C-alpha cells in the first residue's frame, strides 16, 4: 500500500471525491487540533485492547456453551444460522467455573469501556477524513473498521443494559448479543491482521517510560504521519499524555472497583449492579433476580397439594414431606448469573441422582426440569447426565438451614455446581428424564 492519492482507484474518481467534500468543519483537518493524538497513543490503547478483548471473547463464548444450546429449550438456539460452536457437556467442577468465567467476562468488559472510548477519541479524525478512501486496501480497512466500531459499541451497549435488566431494545438479548459477538470477532481479526505491523512500529517510536515522565510543559505532538492522526495545526496541550493515560486507567480501575462487588459477594461496593433487586431475610438474605410475584406464583401453587412429578422408566409423584423423608445432602455452592453477579450459599436437599435412580433410569441422556413459573421465558431447563449425577447436584429444599423462601423457589429448586444461574430452576414441579 502506498500513500499516493488515488492509488488503486482511477484518478478522475479520486479528484471527483475531493471536490465533493461535505460542508461544515468536521471534514476539515484543522478542526482536530489535540496535540496528544498520534499513532503511538492509538497503539497504546490498541495493545491494551489486544490483551483484554480476547479474554472477553473467550469467556463470552464459554457462557454460550454453558447454557448448553445443543438441548432444545435452553436459552440459546443450537444453530444460529450456521454460527455454531463445537458443543460439549458443560462440567460441574470446579463448582466456581461459571462464576469465574462470567464474572471475568462482565468485569473485564466493563473495565475496557474507558479504553475503547479513549481509542475511539484518538482516531476520530480518521472518521471524517476526506476523501473517505484512497485505495482498495484502504476501502477494505475502513469497511472492517466500521464493522469493528459498530459491533463493539453494540456489544457494550446491550451488555450494560442487560446487567441493569433494562431491555429497551425490544429484541432477544441472548441471540442478538451472540450475533453481534461474531460480527465483532470477524472484524477484530481482520483489523488486527491489517494494523498489527503499524501498531508495532508505532510502539517502537517512543518509550512508554519516557512518556510517563513527560510533564505537561514538555508535551509535544508526534511527527506528522501518513494515517492522518496527528493534528496539522496542533493547539497548546492542556493535558499531558501521561495525564490522559492516567484518566483512562483511573476510569477503568474505578469501574472495576464498583463492579467486582457483585461477583465476589460484597454488595456495598457493587454500585454498578442492577438496581431494584430483591433480597430475603435472615438465612435467605441473598439476591433474587425474579420474585414469585413476578413469575406468577401464588400460594395455592406451592401449598399442601404441590407435588414433584419425576418421569422416567416409571413415574413417581412426591410431596415435599416425601422429599424431606429421603436422604438429605448439604453442599456449599455458588449461583452465578449472566449479568455478572454471584453468591455462595449452603443448600440442603435431595440429590438429583437419587431421583434418577427412583425413576429407574439407567442410560440417561438428559433431564428436563419444569417450573411452576407462569410469566417467564425460562420455565424449563435441560441438564446433561453429568449435571444430574453429580454428588452435589441437588433438588434443594432448604438454604442455610432454613426452608426456601417463596422468592428463592419454595417448595423446591435445582442447584447444580458450575451451572448458569438461570438454569438453577425455581418452583420445580417436574423432572422428566430421557434415556439414551
């Protein structure tokens, strides 16, 4: 690629584009006068994103797999128009696996927001460069950049709204976020492939240590570059590069500090957690995403007439008293949700594998857990054989020594190690076991 104007395009076309410059100051290089912009600063932001975004991508895809889309009825469709991953049975150990993976996905994704905004600020003159393209290679670069910027802003916006349970966008978050992720992944790979040599050269042009020692009075613009990032008529600096990096870094640390609380279970610091969550009292004082009232559960649904129906080689109906009379098991297990929050509690109930044995199922393929919930889209969850047979996988009847509260799923709920929180179904009424 060369910097010669019109390279790859007929010169008359290039000349025509030049004459058609849109009116207004945005497309004039003299508007963008910050002396801080330049290839080196942009590359510093880029290398941070290059280190962090792959982790966000991998943990996001792991979250998709943890929902086990291979089973019809779980949150995600199994095949989103060919965007399909190699599915496997999600493990139950370590029990904190999903808590770590999704907590990292949300916390790191939010921490990178200031870096993303800093990088967009550093390259904003390129968005208004005229003519918009000077070569076929530049056309491809700008197309990939448009997809990259659009998809990352979409992923950040929908992700933050999902954390706050604010679905103003009106479409299914899970499917749309998954689509957006693949657009972003493709654009990210293309962009990194095209710009990595430039980033490496730019980072070598000056030392980070020197920039961090440079005060405002000695801050100078970078040399003019072929990419158009350096201001043609720079203004006097009002902030040094180390000051700008400190602002962005401080913003990231602040976001992390007020986010991690929801993952490590310290509520006072979880200032970015969703507002308006419900909590119980005493032993049941931990987060409730969906209350019994919201789910349409009324006392008559969970009263003395409630029965758990277990369907397998034989069908068994069990009252809560029947379940309490069975061997009880206690395990300290986390619940971790896609929004990033998690909590660890002590659960007591009947092992799911005991219910599998009671129904006479030997060659287990999967199990379908049904809920009394009337108003939700997650009225059932599909569990793999490992989840049903794990020694700590429970149909929980109590938590922290007390009966489940109505909001926590009374009379019975599923608790499985390392499973996404939404699949730990509440108000369970049916367990249907399918043989291989």
